[in-house]
C-alpha cells in the first residue's frame, strides 16, 4: 500500500507530497548539472589518463621493445589490473612532470561544456521520464521496469545531444600524444594541431565535416546500457538503505554515497569495453586516414591486433574516476534537490 501512495521516487524524484509540480522539473535539470560539474572537476586528471590508455596512439608511443633473434619485437604492455593502478599513478606523474600541471586538466573545458548539459538532460529526462512512464503505463506505481525504461530514454537523448562535445574533448586529451609523435603525423598536420576547443572544432569541421562530430555515436548508444544499469541499481540500493531516509545525519548520506558509487562500479565493469571502442572511433585522422570506421569493425580490429584484454585498457583510471565522480555527483544532486 505504501508504494502506491503519491510520493514519487523518494528523494531522487524531487517531488512534493502534493504531486508532480512543473517547478520541480527544472530542479532536476539544475541539480543534475551542478552535480556533474563538481564531479568532473574533482576527477579530471583520471579522465585524461583513461582517455590516453584507451587510445591506440598512446599504446603505440609507449610500447617497449626487446631483441628477439635477428630483429626487434614489441613487448605487449602488462594487462594485470593491479599493475594498471600503479601505471595510472606513473602516467599522472609523467603528465605533471613532462607537460605541466595544467595538462592534468586538459579537455576540462569541453568536458564541463558537455557534462553540465549532459547531466542536466540526463537527470531531467530520467527524473521526469519515470514519472510519465509510471503514470501512463503502470498506474502511477514505480518499479524496476519503469526505472529501466526511463534510464534508457534518458541515455539515448543525452548521447545524441552531447556527442559532438565528447569528440572535441577526446581529441584535445590526445593532442599531447600527437605532439610527441611527429612520425605519425605529417608536418602540415603538426602545424595545424589546435590548442583550444574552438580551434579543434574548426579543425574537425575542416577535415571531416559535420559527420566528424558524431564519431563514436554508435558506441554511445551501446553505452546506454551502462546508464540503465546504474540508474536501476541505484534505485534498488536506495531502497535497501531506506531505513536511514528522513533521519538525517551521516548515515543517510553515506547510504546514498555508497549506493551511487556501487551502482556506478558495477555498471562500469559490465559495460566498459564500449568506452574503449568509443575512444578509438573518436581518434583523429592519421596521415589523413581513418583507422576505425565502425563499431563492429573497431571491435574486430582491436581484438585482432591487441587481444581481447585491450578492451579493458584504462579500466583502473576509469574506476578511480567514475566511482568518486558518481558519489560526488549524486551527493550534490540529492543535496541540491532537498535544499
């Protein structure tokens, strides 16, 4: 009986006991954008590392070599997950030492430009979508299927709207690798490498046209499963900690933080390969040629050239980024709604 009462999705819905008010809709938009912004700033260095570890350009540049018979062969990088955490620390140190502290926040501009509307759209579409789906299709009652449908809808809308921004961000984060690998680019391309977001936008438009801004969109749609799992699991975990709700204090907030972090961790581990495929699809042209042309072609090529383990390249940096990111984002989101 309690579940059928008009008290939408607990705190995450941000609705009042009197019903779903139009004024509450924009609160999801604002709170989601604020949470996304704070999370992105805090975890930006790990995002840079993750992007480079996912890229084949980075892997080729940092490949090690050893003598074998009469020739020299490349030694594949270690794929042990625990070592990857150590490697993440080494890369952070190298970027700080060799490029500058500012390089740890490379791509943060387009990240914020993308994260704020992306999170705003996502939280807005999810928060309102589950209310509409529940009211129209399930007699006003929320359950896991309602959450699943709302999360899928929110993911598709968000991915379509923000894909161009993520393409620019990825190119900027890989830019330093290009500058250090002149053999992979012609002199003309080296001179044209951009130093800011607007320059990168013009470069993509000039070399690849409008379609260049939608590279990796198919992988983004595949990644909708991550957001769907995350939202559905988050709602379920929140119910498990429902006994702390309304009591205030640290217990309630720690329950919320734990739910957000755990949901993101599980969703990321299940769906991570799409992140690598998306980064490969968004890589810049090399000598005017496109290496990765489609989702299936990229999957086959990566496995053939580097092995299936490479689909989890950068996982350590990704987890070190997304788990605290999700915790911060949902904490700010919930706090902003309640405030």
